[in-house]
């Protein structure tokens, strides 16, 4: 009789263990030997492979995976309207606790200029990760060897210079040359600007000499700059980048600076617990040696912020885009 009871209790114990495992699996969470959260997550990238969001998002995902902070990421590039399509998809997945999206100033601007209701402020802010300088990039055989060459030709005949960028009007690759034009005395309305959906298509346009100058983050062209097929005339920040052999605009006689940024959003309607978990996840990632190495390798500027600080920053950026476009006479 006692033997039968023992077997019965053992069976109950096995069932309870199985139920617990199934519940945890249903939640998508398992705990590794060191307590790491090994749930699988999804990340949307709002432009094509090779763009700034793609580089930043994938760098973050690799660090999270390789350091055992989370399980494998399912990464999806969602192209269209320079981030507006991806932004709408993020908002459509209201309450999804396994989804994040890499984004930045370009998405803020694209949503605004496309007159979309998919505003960034409707999503859940998780973290601002980095700032990134813009660069003036030309093909190796370009007629422009210095910023002064570009400025002289551009001012003499604005229509003779075609500028390409990896963002639509309102994005950093667009705002940067428009502000540059205004600074050197060119009406921004006279700038010939062609928008490409991310760094990949922009690289193709530069290498094919379809445009005279490209404006984007230099990390997106690391390979082409290294092999000499593309050259950087100048970078847009107040200080030179350690991994780019080029002066700043101010060193080149142009009195302006410009900085882009990138971060992480989650869908609206997620629980406070999920938001806290995701914020903690990216905060932990930010402190790893691997992430610090990625920031250094790509020439990014550490600009980490979470919570209310990041939420307030997003609202300020929306106002910044609106004001800048009006000042430039582009709205």
C-alpha cells in the first residue's frame, strides 16, 4: 500500500514539473544556469540591410545573444516610406511583449513629413542607444577633393550638385544637407536631394555615380571607405571621429555641427512589467564590454537614456523636426 502511495506521489510530482515547464515555455521564458532571460524576441529594422538602423539594431541583438542576455532574435527589415511603414506595424502590434524596433531621428522625420498618424510618441520608449555623426561622402574619382571644392561649386550653381541621403525629408540625411546649404548661403529649396531607403541603396547610387555627394553616417560605408572606393570630405560633429580620416565641417571653414541618434521602441499597450524588463535588458547590454566595443568600432557616440528621460527626448525631437522644416521653408 505504501509503495503504491509512493508511486502515486512520484507521478504527481512529475506532472507538476511538466506543467511548470509548459507554463514557462508558453511565456517564452527559460532561465539559464546564470539566470539569463533566454526568451526569443523579435526586432524590426525600419530600413533596408546596411542602413544605420540595421547596423545599430543588429549590433545590439548580437551583443544580447552572444552575452547570453536573451535568446535568439528574429530580425526583420521592414522597408517603406523611410520608416513610416515599420512604425505603423509596430503600433498595430499593440500589447506584443516580444517585439522591439530600432529607430531614430529619421523615423521621427519620416512619419511627420508623410503626414502619418503613426507618431513615435504613441509607442513605448525603451532606450536611446547612440548618437552618430553625418558625413559628406563622394566617389573616389569625384571632382570634389575638399569641402571647399564642394561649397564653391554648389554656391556657383546649386542645380549642378545632386545630393543623396538614406532618409526621406525630415530625416537626418535630409536635414543635414539642408542645414548645410542654408549655412553656406544656398536656399534649401534649390537643393537637388534624392532620398534612398537606407545605406545599401545609397551606397549603390554613390558607386554608380548617380549622385555627386552622399550624406549619411560613415559607419554605413566602412568597407567602401577602407578600400578607397568612397571618400569622406568631412564629418558633421564638433570633433573628428577616430576611425575616419576626415576633418570636421568647422575645421573646413563651415560653422555648423549636426548629430543623429538611434534607439529602441516597443509597441504601445505593453505591461509595466514588460517595459521594465525590456529597459533592464538594454541597460544590461549597454554595460557590456561587447557593446562598448561595438560603439567604438562603428565610431558612434554613447548617448544612453531610458524611461522618462527618453520619452521627453522623443517629444523634443518631434518638435525639433517640425520647427527645422518650417525654418528651412520645407513645409
